C-alpha cells in the first residue's frame, strides 16, 4: 500500500531539479530514494507523470508523490515455511502459495514472505527489502527470485529494469479468446478507486506490455500463457480486464461473483464459485545468475486447486463443446 502526498513548489525551489526539490520538501527521504520513486513513475508534476529526475520544476507547480509505506525496517524474522525451489549463497527461488503477502504494509504487519526470508536467511537483514526484488500479489501463486547478497540484489534489480528476467504466467480468463496477442497500454492508479490500478491515457501512467497466447479453450473460459515485458502492479489482471477478459475469480477487476454454465456439473459449479481469488500462477522464471552468469531457468507446477479446476473445465468442454 502507499500514500499520496501533494506538494506545492515554492519560490525557493523554482528552477531546481525535480529530485532536488523533492529532497528539500520531503523529510527523511534521501535524494537517491526519491530518484527511485521518480524512476518508478510515482511522481507527477501538474498531473503528468515525470520520469526524469533532472526535470526543472517551476514555482507554483503541484507535485504528487505516491509514497510507499516504510517497508519492513521493523519487520521481524518469523519461522514461516518457504517452498524453496533453489538456493545458493547469492540467490533464492521460491514457489509462493496463494494467501501469502510478500511484504508488510498497511494492515499487514507480519506473516509475510519477507518475515520468513529474514528468519531462514538472517543475512538479508542488511539488504533493502530483505532481498526481495519483485513481487507477486497476495493471491497469485508461483515463482519469485530473491537476492541473498548485495551483489546479487544490485544485478537482479538492474536485470529486471532492463527486462532481462523472463517471467511467464498461466491464467484462466473469462470468455473465449481465439488467438494470442499483446496488450500495450500504460497502467496507473485508478482515479475513481485508489486501491485499484487501471489502464490510463498516455503520460498518466507507466508503460506496460503483456504478451499472451492461448493454451486451451473451454466453453466460456480460456487458459492462457502470459509473458510480462514490464512488471507493473496488477499488470496481468488490469490488462486482461481492459480487453474484456478478466481473470476467473478476480472480482476486483471485473470477474463475476457468481459463475454458472448451463448444463455444468455440480462439481464444476462448486469449484468455480469456491475459487475466491484470481486464477493466476507464475509458472516460469528465467534469468542470468547475478554472480556466476549461468543461465537459470525454473518451472513451478500449477497449484492443485487450479489444476483441478482446469480438469473440470476440460471435461465440461469435451462434453458440451462451445458455449
């Protein structure tokens, strides 16, 4: 979670660089930390996202900053299980289950991946965000890579920013998609509901690109393989909803609360209506090892609940054909 703050540029900061002005206006934030917020598209000037720290501000302009809550400086180690796929001295790869928040935030003080990492790998206390370099939503399962050393963290953050880390997902979406494609649409905060993200006009958000291809057709749903070119908050969920194919179970972004197919078995009806989260799994991750430079590739099978639902949808499709 985050908090938006609005600042007015005073005469004292007229003509100053954006990062310098913010440093003077916001206490307890280093200039380098503020540059990160600018780079992440979390700073706007008079309503327009500004990605250049060197941008010169003018007296009277309004700066809006999407300030993250303090991330885990107070997080404590907790003995929570981690499904470890791979580990060495520098890198950790885990398979995150659903209902597992990645890091503490508003309303979530503990019980997170970060707390678990701090317990099992105490050296991460010296790393920003305990070595976490990317995130999955609470109810998205699948693969995450976590840095265990400063060198690894620096290299992984750089690789992710340059789109050199391959991240693929499997999803079940509502509706029938006949072919794959690409959604290339900027994502920003939903102006009507600040807890959600949305596709926004150019200049109002950050570039976001999602590639998808059809894996399997069902009567009224489609199984997809998706690849992220960028990694924005809720990106897949927002992009698929924007083309009118929200993820099954994703009520926040348009998925139906009550799901029923004419003639469907009671077992399928029950499985769909008890699926209380988005049908999304991070199934594959690939990256160059930040220290050895070996090419690393990992796959994670679908969670049992999602696999079972796919089996039922497939049986229904074989019995009834198209919807």
